[in-house]
């Protein structure tokens, strides 16, 4: 009889030990709501980054380098004459490469003949920070005039974004709270304490207003440049506890 009772007792013990664990999980459950809010703010840029340079060819590497050095020296000089400080001019790329000539001719075994070096190409670029946006057109015009034959684009920026990002964060949090309030009011519950907050940042240029566009074009008709506006955006992700309307937790 003892042999028959022992297995049943062991089984009952397992049930007794496992049941409280299940109830504990249920009692520790916390209802939450997760909402994302977006805050955006626009600002006119106060600086521009321009990458410009010179590409020269020559029969020898020395010849191509000499020509490039002369043109780059003239480019840097004209940038400084335009009011660009030395600390705002930085070499951002330099290369010396052979120019190859390919042929369809074959050797006696039928293999294509290797390409031959027909000269050399030297490329030198500088990245320039322009703080006077009204001066961009004149700077570009002067650079091309003295021999710059590569301009790889213009990037506008705001030099100090601390206050802009603070305001964007406030707007994002307010947006998240207002959205969360809509859900909880509709569901008949209330927001509890904040459990977590995280954010993502991004910025992008936005279309310029017509007045600003015309002012920039009138400032320099030779090379019209549109500075536009920068849009700085913060996405905040917030998690709250959900409470019953009487203030007690779920």
C-alpha cells in the first residue's frame, strides 16, 4: 500500500509548488501604454560647407602635380581674399593616378595587350566652411575663375543647435502626452508614472520661402544659391503605466 501512496503524494507536491508561481506572475502584471511623439523646428542655416578642387592632367606625374599645385595655390588665395579664414579651409582629398589607354590588339597567343600609361592625373580638393551666406555666390564664382574645376556640392547647416533641439524635445514630449491622453480618456483609464523615455534625431532641408529665395538671388546674380531652412526633428518614445480612473494600478 505504501508503494501506491508515494507516487500520488509526489504528484500532489508538484502541483502544490507550481501553482503559487503562476499566481505570482499574474499578480505582478503591469498594464502599460507606449506612444511616440514627434517634435519639429525649422531654422535658417548660418553656415555652408562647400567642397571644391582642381583636377589636372600631364604627360608625367611631375607635370600634372606642378600644374595642380599652381591652381590649388591660386584657389586657396582667392578663398582667403573672399574672407574665408585659414581654419575654415581644409584639404579633404588628394590623389595621383595614371591615365590608361586600352587597346583591342592581341599578342601572338591571342591575348589582349595590357593597357598603357598615357599620362597622369592629379586631383586635390578642399572643404571650405563659409560663414557669410551672402558671400557664397561670389566665392564659387571666384573659385571657378582661378581654375577650380570640381565643386562637389553645398551643404547648409546651423552652427549651434542646442537650443533648437531642446525646443524640439519639448514639442515631441508634449505631442506624445497629448496622444496618450486621447487613448486613455477614450478607454476610461488614466496615465500612471513614466517607465521609460528614448529618442531619435534627424534633420533635413526644407523648402525656402519665396522672399528668402529672391533675396539670395538678388545678392549675387552670377551664381544664385538657395540656403533654405533646416528642419530638426525629434521622435520620442514614452512608456507609461496605466491606472484605473480611481488612481489604482491594474
